[in-house]
C-alpha cells in the first residue's frame, strides 16, 4: 500500500501545485504584473485550460518518486520543476510559433515560467512529503 500512497501523493501534489501555478499566472496576467514585465501571455481561466495544466502537473511530479534530495524538499521541488519548464520553453512555445524560450511573448517569459514553476514544484514536494511521512 505504501507505493499507492507515494503515487497518489506525488500526483496530487503535482495537481495542487499546478492549480496554484495556474491561479498565480492568471492573476498576475490579469492584474497587469506580467504585462509590466513585458510578457504578453494572458490566458483565459477556463475548465479545459485548468484541467490540462493540473493533469500534466500531476504527471510531471511523479518524478517525486525518484529517491533524490529526499531531505531537501525545496531544492527537490525546484529541480523537478525545471523539467516541465524546459518542455514549455523548448518545445511548446516554439510549436506555438513563439520561438525558443517563448521570447515571442516577451523577453521575460523564461523568468516568469521558471519562477512560477518553482512555486508549483515546491508545493508539490511539500504535499508529497506530508502525505508520505504522515500517513
């Protein structure tokens, strides 16, 4: 049963981190903070947009099952969040026609993506640690 708890904790932590990331990004873009940074992405907060982000976030955080940096929760979350950040910056944005690193959205796009994904990774790592250690 311990593996089920670990899988559940990793996926749920990732999904919750993805929810927090999505809300943060949507709020920052709609109050104009990302615009002040020169980032032109302004997503619509729709169920399909949110669902996709939460599911993929959960899948990515299955990386928490790897026995790396287990005592360094923040580092672990940040390092594992770099993988989905890299996918966005080097695959998704270029496929959208926004260039490598998403620079078509603005020069600060990589900074915004990585910073918000650090928050996502940290939330996921703490959730995972909490569920695995306490139940």
